[in-house]
């Protein structure tokens, strides 16, 4: 039995794979999704060889375990190791932009200016195309919406 343990320890290079504790606050920090970039043929072969070697090593380590506890440490190490292996072939995550500042509320002058524009547009529409009921109705509704928003702002 000691010989088997010595062989396993020698193969692992003294590396220890602790089991993950299960409980509150035991989840590892969430990592951004790893997206592989378009690889050249040489890069693809290198990545495939590294993954194949890793898979063979982990499969033999898991197969040689004598208990679930020791095998669990190996299995828990798989996602982190895969990330380490594939990181050189991944795209850089997009940098998040700071949120845009909230829009400032319209001032009274801006609302009056919008109303003046809408009234002018209504007048032009009525004179240019009096037969086009849809365009006239749309222009009237715009004037009404602006007036009602001005009335709401006065109440606030």
C-alpha cells in the first residue's frame, strides 16, 4: 500500500488537490466567460495537445484515487486548470464602460421651445397637406403630448 501511495505522490509531483468545502460562502468567485479567439493551425494544435495531456493526467489521477474525498479534489481542480490552459488562446474581455449619467430633466424653456416647434409643425402640416388626415392627426397628438407633459411638470 505504501508503494502505491508513493507512486501516486511521485506522479502528482507533490501537488495537493484539496477538496472544496461545501457550505455558505464556499462558492468560488464567478469568472467571466472564456471566449476563444480565432486560432491559427499551430495554436490550435498546441491548445489541443495541452488539453489532451491535461485530460489524460486528470483521468489517470482520478482513476487511481482510493476514496471519493481524494477524487473530489482532482475534480474540483478541473475548471481552474482548464481556464489556465486556455487563457493564452482567449480573447480579452470587453472593458465595461462607466454608466452614462442620467439625463437632466428638461427646463421650462426647453419644453416651451418644443411646444413652439410642435405648433409650427402642426401649422405647416395643415397648410401643406390639409387632405392628409394622418399627418395632421399625428401633429395634433404631438402638440397634445407636449402640453400634457408641461401640465404634469407644473403639478410637480
